[in-house]
């Protein structure tokens, strides 16, 4: 696993002062462009899906879609996008949540999750945990079980893990990389 972590970390680019001064953005596009690194990432997250008994993968907009869809294919389970409010047609469940500066809302199709589903949430980066926490609430409101949360990278200095552990209620939080 150390070799995989080194490969993944070597393909993540730091971009200073983006999207605003003082922020060090973690750009995963070089990782996605490298077929060996992207395959290693997909395989590692699919292993988490298998270990948690997930029957569906939820990918969080937008980079969670890029990671979650191939993981669902590799794991042989369904993929469900969780989108920003107003992006899904038809009946949806929505969940508002607070951001550092303001609030946002996410949605999922109401019929995509049901009792008996074991759902693994996948995203690229765990920062403060607001979006992930809102997705966990949506999954439970739909009647499904949360199998866990898996991310490529956890920014530990932002405290997202501490925020999410109560919401996960014992379900695992897996970070492939922690910075």
C-alpha cells in the first residue's frame, strides 16, 4: 500500500492561492491523466467498497463523480450522483448544509436509494466535512444504510473527520492519503 500511496501523492499537484489567496489547492487532474495512478486509485477504492459490503456508491459533485463511477463499475455495484440543488430532474430529496461562508444544498433522486441498500460515499478530498455529512443525512432519509465514506485525500488540519465520526455512527471513514 505504501507504493500506491507514493504513486497517488506524486500525481497530486499543489496550486498556491487557488481559488483565493492563502489556499493551497490539491489538483488531482494529473492523477486522473495517469492511467496507472487512476487505476491504482480505482482499485483501492473498490477494495474499500468490497470490505464495507457496499451495494451502491454515492459520488459527490463534482470530483466524486469522476472517482465514484469507475469504482462502482469495478466493484459491480450501482452509482448514484449527489448533485447541487436544481441539477436533477424529477422527485428529489434535498439537504441543506453550512459552508465556511454561507450555505448550500445537495440533492439525490428519491427513488435511487431504498431500505436494504448499503451505500459507500466517495469523494476526492475530505476538508471540513459539510458536504459529506449532508450526503450521509440524505442516504439515511432515503431509508438506506451508510456503509462508510472513502476519500482519496483527507486534509486533517481542517477537522472534517471529527465532524463526521458522529454522523457515520460507527461506519468507517477511509482516507487513502492524509495531509
